C-alpha cells in the first residue's frame, strides 16, 4: 500500500490535533524536499513555538522572511517569538515590518505599542496608541492599551476616560472594569470607584473582584481575608505576565528587604529546607536558592506559578491556599519566607500558627506586612481593609499574634515596601523564631 506524500495540510492537521511530533516530522520532510517554500518554514516555526522551542522557531520565521519578506504574518510571528525570548528590539523591528505591510493588522499594532512600553519609550507608546485610537475608534482593546500607557505617563484623568471608553465598547471587558476601579481608587476618587465596582456587580453578580472591592470601600461585609476567587481573578494570566514589569514602575522593594532580613538574622547553612509562601512569580527565589537544598513554593494563582516555573529555581511548586497548605502537614522547614502575601489576610491567627507548625525547632520566619500608621490607629482596630483591596495591620497586633502562636526573638523593622502613585507604602519587615526548646 502506497504511503501518502506529506503535505502542508497534513502538518496543519497534526498540529491542530496537538501531535507536535508528527507535525514536526512532516515539516522536516517538506523542508528537505522543498527548501525554498516559505510557507513550510513558517509552519515549522509555529510548530516549534507551540512546543516553546523559541530559538528554533525564530530561525524558521527568519528563513521564511528571507524567502518572502512581504507576508505580514511571518513578521508578526517572529515578533511574538522575539518577545517571548525577551528580545524586545527584535520584536519591535518585526512588528514594525508587519504593520508596514498590513497597517490594519491590529494585533501587530497593539504588540508594537506594548514593545515600546517594555522598552521604556512611554511617550512614543502614548503617541502610537493615540493614533490607533483614531484609526480604530471602535476597538476596545486599543482604548484599554492607551489607558494603561497613559497611567504610566501620569495622565490619570485621560487614562480613566479611556478605560470608560473601552467598557462602553465592550461591557464584558473585565480587565478594563478592574483597572478603571483601581485607577479611581489610586487617585482617591472613591465614590466614583464604588460606582464602577457596583456597576460591575450588577453586570456580573458573581464577580469576586467587584464584590471584594465594594467591601474595601464601604466596609460592608468586609472579610477577614481575601476570598480565594478574588485572588485567582486578580492574579490572572494577563496580570501574571505583566506583574514584574508593573513592580519595576512602583519601585517594589520586598525581595530586597526579605534578603536583608535573612542576612540580619544570621541564618547559618546552605542546606536548608525553605518555603516561599505566596511565592507569586518567584521574585524572592534569588535570595532563597543559595540557602536551600530543597526550595518549595506555594501560591493560590496557577497563572503566577506558571511564571515562577520559568525561573527553574524551585524544587516543588504547589497551587494551594496558603493556610490549608500549612495545616496539611507541609514541611518541616528551616526557613519560611512570606513576602507581600499577608496583605491579603486580615486576621493572621491561623496563618501564623500554620507557619509555626511547619517550622523545625529554631526555624526562622520572615514576613512583610503593610502597616497602619500609629497616628491613624484606634484601640479596637488591629487590621484594616483598605480601599485598594489590601489589608494593613497594627504593629502590636503582629507582635501579639506571633507570641500567641509560640514564636520568640521577634524583630520588626519599618521600611518602605513600594510606591503608590508616588507615595511611600510603609510596611513592617518581621522576623521571628520557633524556639528550639518548647
């Protein structure tokens, strides 16, 4: 029985079925028999890209472009591969080539603007998205991207107007609703922010983010910690991918402060069992990996964990709610670090007891917590849900709750965790020890 000749159609079919091995095999045979076929090289690049083999994908896209430099999608996919390889200059060049060929290629236009943002060319990005807004006035994503870059440029009122326009065009645009509400809160326009959150709840009654943010402003039904769905929906894929870029803009210092705290408590050894509690994308891993024979990360957001995996620094990563993970028999650990996670907890009794339970005798704990200004304290208030959705705590509450959990050698340093619209966010860098004798 004759074997059918490989074809582009059969490669595309295999790719669509998720059979990357077969798709790659067909592409290899096609390239051998027809090495001047740009479509084959382009499809080969897609197959490699789907398997996250981005260097190979880039080479194939570049070969396709050498053969046919007038096809916009070839340049666009090269831009995507370069972007994922963090080659922002290469991505920018590729997207510019794509839109020069096909100016109405909106995805390439948007990605070009986002590359300008990544390269720190904020003014150029604003100009680019303003021009797109004129060319594509009915495209919500263009107004959304313009709103975000206007925030970077400090043009907050114009940014708010653009978020509103994006929502008018697409009422289901959840990210636009969330960013609009947060933008209004950031400039202390809380009444307007509340209107946004309530309108979102009316549009989507089960939305955990909108429900939490209404409580953060009104205080009505404020939970003792953030709802799991709120955390997952806040730290979704889009947020996770842009998370570290956003932190650079706000001069985020938590990993640095955690590293300083570890050094100050004099941890001895390079063979420790370490837990990064609420690890997010793994920003604290750089300080923890040199100390660890076994480094574990846990986070509630799978999208954040996918970014952490790319670091290749953790021995194990778990998608779990933190308190449940601690109470499930995790550990024991020599060191637990919890950077910028307890701001999503109000009451800390259970989570601090969980840390204690998971530490070895003489094990160390390092956490950061946002701080209630002593001048704003009331005698009854031990923690407060703020209008932006995070909690802050009294220093005396932190000390008392750690002591009640069994910790000693408690030390608290006051420092700036990050900026928020140019204002210092003051927090506590806390270290404590589980006693060696109990």
